[in-house]
C-alpha cells in the first residue's frame, strides 16, 4: 500500500511487528534518482534507529543515505551512524577526490581537519578543560573555518553523492527549507515523507509538513497504543510535569485512524515469546496481535526462572519501602531500587549477558540513584519515555504512572515489574494488570523472589 500513489497512508503497527523495518523497506523501494525520500521521527534516537535499519537491509546497500544530526544533539549524547552528515563530509576528499572540482580538495581538507578538532570538544569535552592559549586559538580558528566551509561542503555532497534517502528529526525537517536549515546550500524537493513512531508526531507538526511540502506523499507508521506526542516540561512536581508535557493535539497515528485515509494494520508480532502476548493483548489490543515467533528462540529467562506456571514470563514483585520526595521534587524508593539490584545480580549470576538486561524507571531521582550501579554492571538504564519503541530482552520495570501508553514495553524474553500492590491496585490500569497477575499466580514478594531466581 505504501508503494501505491496515495497522498497519505497510515500503518497501524502493534508492538514487535517490525514497523521501523517496514518504514525502512518502503524508503528503499521508493528511492529513485529523480526523487528524494525523507524519513523522519520526533527524536534523534528514533531517527538513528530508523537510519541503521535501512543501512542493514542488504538489498539497498547501493543507495546513498544521509542523516542530518546537529552538533548540539551530538553533544547531548544522540546516537551516531555511518550515514551522518559530518561523517560523509569528513570523507569527501578520501572517497570522492577524483570527482572534486578545482579548489574543492583544499576546502574539504580544511573542513576535515577542523571537524576533527571540533569533535574532540563535542564527544570528549573533558579534554578541553586545560587547554593552552595557543590551543584555544586553534579551536576558535577551526570553528570559524568549519562555519565558512560547511555550506559549500554540503553542496559538494549533493553533487558527488546525491542522497536517495535523507533522515532527520521532524523539527529539522520543518526547518530544512529555512536559511539556517540543511537545504540552504541545496534546495530539496521531497517526493515522499515517511514518518516513524508517528504516535509521537503531533497533529500541528503533520499540518505544518503537509503545508510546507504540499507535493510530497506522506506515509506514517506508528502504534496508537504507544506513548503520545509530548515535550519535556520541567516542573517542581512530577505530577505537574507529566500533565504539562502532553500536547493537547492528537498524535498523527490516532488522527489518521479516524480519517478516511488508506490504512494498513500490522498485527503479526515477531519479537516476544508467544506466552508474553497475553498481557498486552488483554490490556491494549483486544487480542488482535498474533505471534509468529518460536518459543524455543525466546528461552533466555524461561531456562533460568522457575514460576508456578512455567510459560508465564511476566513476574510482578510486590516491593517493600516507601516512595519519598527528593529536594528536586522528583521521587525515589530505595526498597524498590534494592530489589531491582537483587534481580539484576541474580540474572547475571545465571550467566544472562548484561546487554540483554535493562532497568526502566519513571522518576528522574530513581534514575539517578540507579545510574552508577547500572553503569558498573554495564546494563542499560532508561526512563519510561526514552524506552518507548526500543526492543529489550529482559526489563526490570518500576515507578510507572497509571497511563496505559507508558506500559507498552517491547521485551523479548520476559519482564519483572516492581511496585507496591496495595498502592497500585487503587489505580484503574494497574488494577487490571494486577488482576491478570493474580490469575496467573505471578505476584511474588522480595522474600520469595530468590525461589524463582536461584
């Protein structure tokens, strides 16, 4: 359907159905020397994942792919890819020297030298704390030279390595036709816009894209049950922050599902152990997703954890401890954090590899208190918002709000959910989850938890 000439297409994709792969496949199939495809998402992390997915598709290795990511985003820790603009620009002299015009070789060499210096500041800022005056002058000169050379270097890229697919965040896409955008040096005529994680693209952004690029086709893949469009709004209290962060407008996925546009549902999941489909099917999807995954391929937890019903791989741990308020207004629960550390330690004793374990928390203070431990163990630590759309082998989750859109976590082998049953059963969504857990007999306490893990 995405390959047909519809002006707008919506793809409603349940968890684990491969919507990012579908989006990347569409980008590759629609790529044409005469037309430019742009692939977008709201966050640099999602865009990097989208880019890497297309780079891994062997059928499209011949395509020139370009991802725009700002230096400020890189300084904030945005993931990098081999298709990033600054990577391509640094390699112009080496990879395309025979296609450069007179004087361009020198310009590209100047850019590459200056960029190497600037990336030291971006990726290793600690190295710049004790610079001599001469070294500071060198950085200032490099910064000025890069500013002067970047516009011309981008124009060279579009001549010697014209991209078939350009990846960028939605905000960068809307800014691209402006004087400060990526199109300043080379105007871009977008033929197709493909939006991934479309539930997080707000309706005003969709209207702006449709207005700014009136001749482009739009294809959006997303999950209406995933976290909706939001922004981070600092606030003295976490509850106020949560409410302030939500846009009043709908996300693109929800918007298009209620409009008369072509819709393609994806309901076959390929990620989770088949037994793990039951909970999200009951809570969110009315039983529509079906599994096409062999249970034998998702045995990482099943072979190391003994439950009263061996095929149930979601365990709820009724934790002890009290949720307390930090000076910043966020919250933490030391008892919950200790239980989480115990679970992680037990899993690692069972030889479950660190990259397969992740810890998820809602509150920033709880995140900070777990940060040193997870870094030492080399396991991933996420907030609820940042983990949306990621695929995790085995998460240990805690401190969620009563929001079903924050409960859909993509896990492959199993999960441990930590919380206080007495407090959570007063909340509507959590009450349904706990009812399911009681039916499955998978509620345990920290005291009985070792019986499952040892």
